[in-house]
C-alpha cells in the first residue's frame, strides 16, 4: 500500500504534532519517575486519555523507582503482558495482574 503524498505544509504539521506527542509522553514518564503518578492512576486514566492509552507498559514500568529493564521484564512476564503492549491494550485481567505484581 502506497503512502499518501503530503504537501510540505502537511508534513510540517505532522512533524510538529508528533514532536508534541513525544514531549507530552516524556513528561508523563517523568511524572512516573518522580512518583507523582502511579501505575494505578494511569490505568484509570487510560479509558479517557489518548496519550496514556498509547503509552507502552514497559516504558511505564521501567520508569518506576527501583525498577530496571530486567525487573520490568520479570514483572511483565508475571502479569502475562507482551513486551510491546500499550496501556490501552491491556485487558481487565492483565491490569489486575500488573497491579498485583507491582505490590510484591
């Protein structure tokens, strides 16, 4: 399938929009790192907030204080969440399992 041809103006708008989304997602991850936002809060916001919905679960878990790549992978495996899953794609069972795994 061929990509649609964009004008220079459309391309500039798309690039600006993508940069704004990346910046907002980075700020969200920063809030998780600082402990201002919990995973439970993000899961509650996921139904109404498009930014949260499209954020990868692995990025959020890795941002938690004291959690690195190895522990994040272990937690996701424990909750049976694939590595590339986004918060909006989690089912009720996976959300509950993730919160339970984070309690341990």
